[in-house]
C-alpha cells in the first residue's frame, strides 16, 4: 500500500506476465536434450509445439517422457505441403493463444526440434511475441553438428568458411556458394537429392560428400553420398562436404 491523499491510501497492483521459453530439443535423440531443456519441460504447466496435420508431432515425441501429466498442450498444426500454405495465419493464431496464457501470468514452454534460432519453427513465435512478453531462448544441439558427429568427420576448423545452403536453391546459386567455401552443409535435401548429386559430381565433390538422414534416431542412415540410391530423401536429411586444407576424409563405408 502506498501513500496517496492523506485519507485515501492507494494500493499498487503489478500485473506480472508469464515467460515464453523457446526450448531447443536437439536432433531427435531425447538424450541430446540439454539439462535446462529437460528441467523446463518437466516443470511446465503449458507446452506448445509444432505438429503436422496428420501423424504425431516430432517435437513432442522427443520430449514426451519429460512432459508432465496434466500439462496443457497447444499444438501448432502446420500442414506438411510442398506448395506454400498460409503459415502466417497459423502462427498468428498460435501466438494469440499463447499470448492469452502469458497475459494470465503462466509460463509457456515452446518446443522446437534442433535449435530455436537455426531454421527453427520457434522463430515465428518469437517475432510475434518478443517485446510484449519476456522470452528466453534455450539453445539445442543442431542437426548439422549431429550429422557431422555421425559422419565421424569434423565440420570445419581454423579459418575455414562454413556455408549452410538450402537444397531448393538453384544450381547456379549452390555452385557459387560451394566454390567460395571450405566446408558446406546442404540442408532440406528431400526431393532435390538426384539434382544435388549430379551437381556435386560435376564439381568433382561427390566422392568426399557425406549423407545423413534422421540423425541420432533409431532409423538413422549414414552413407557416402555416392552410395546413396533413390530419387529423393526424407525431410530430415543433410549433405556435408569438406574441401578445406585439413586432411579430413570420410571412412570408406558406414555400417548403417
């Protein structure tokens, strides 16, 4: 209670909002979650996560054993489509629902595969809610570093330039970026697999390119890219190339 007019004391009320936590889950193996991520999830009353319109949420499946019974769940249903869809509207609605919870004083733990700020879905909630509510980012192990570990070849070192390239880019753009780098990660391989293999073969890089799909999961596959067959790859797949000065090569074969 604070002093106002002599006969009319004034009560001070402070409304505290909840905090939004963007929690990186790592590439898929629940044991690759950080201790902080696990602690926040285990103590959460409200959890949000991206989910497909069919099938289970990959993010939720990683964190499933840590989610408390009775926690309120807010699935952010994002259709898995090749063509563009109104994602802005989906995240607008999700941000509105989460904002209502935060305004009521409850924290929200938003799950994100990999790292929230490395091609992470959480960034779309962040841009809508930061500035309005306290937001904390919990980094996670990225798919890129997980793939390098499974290939058993360092990703980059010293003064090497590491370039991350989305697979859907045009060949000319990909070629120029690879030529300017010493280490390369090509993400979002998917239906572009054969085109990317052909391009890397033309550049003389196919033999030293590694390929990993579903890194750290039970169904993980690891190959030299030249040994990969098929017309396309899963969404969670990556090509890693090293062409710097270090004497790093791939093993002649992999057991997976």
